[in-house]
C-alpha cells in the first residue's frame, strides 16, 4: 500500500536558521545591530552642542576663506560658532529639564514651540550684541572695533539657527506626533 498525502494537511517546514526568508521584511539595522538608520537618534546634549559649534564654524569659516574675508573666518570660530554652542547648551538643557520635559512643551505644536524659543533667544542675543557693540566701548576700556559691530548680526543669527535646530531635534526624539 502506498501512503497518500492529504492535500488539506500541511506538513510543518523547518527552515535553515542561516537562510533568511525573502518574504519576511525585516527592518534595516545599522552595522552595530542597533536601530534602523531612519529612526531618530536619541537627544544627547553634548552631541548637539558639539554639532552646534562645528557646523557654523566650518561653513562660515569656509565662506570666509572662499571670499577672502578674514573677519568672517575669525568670527566663524569665535562669535558665530561660540554663540551657537552656548545657545544649543542653554536651550537643550532647558528643554530636557533633568530628563523630564515640561508638559506644555509637548502639548503645543512643534512649530509654535520653535517660534517661541526663537523669539526669546534671538531677542536676548540681539540685546547682548547691542550691549557689546555700543555700551562696552562707551563705558569701559574696551575700544570700539569692527568685530564688536559684527556681534549685532552674528549673535542673533547664530541664536536663531541653533535654537531652531535644537528644538526641532529635541521634539523629534520625544515621541510625540504633533507637527
């Protein structure tokens, strides 16, 4: 007698553990066995501050070298990148607040939070730039010079860029889906 197989009964299949099933789509992982590259990296303050310093220093420094503007090259590593790093540190630390974000920072839309923070930091940086350019030479032994005049522009622009990037990066790592 020959054994007939019932077509309704499926036999279990054993797959070779070393061979992947092409029908199963697994998420892409990076080389370290971690998350996919599309997933957001966690918000790490020191890394954000380092990036906030390096990015404007490199871009403004390259622009200063390319155009032959020595003042821009010097300002790239001092007032522009320095302001960006300080603002990124302050805004990032304020947003993190010991690892627990403020409730309202998660409740408002991402764009509204960013605009509010940009207005505060740009206004503060503009006041500091004005103070350095106007008040210091008039009331202290610091002589007036062109680099002091640059602060009126460098500080607010750097503050706007650093605040925007840090607040958007922070919000993207909080897990909230509000725009």
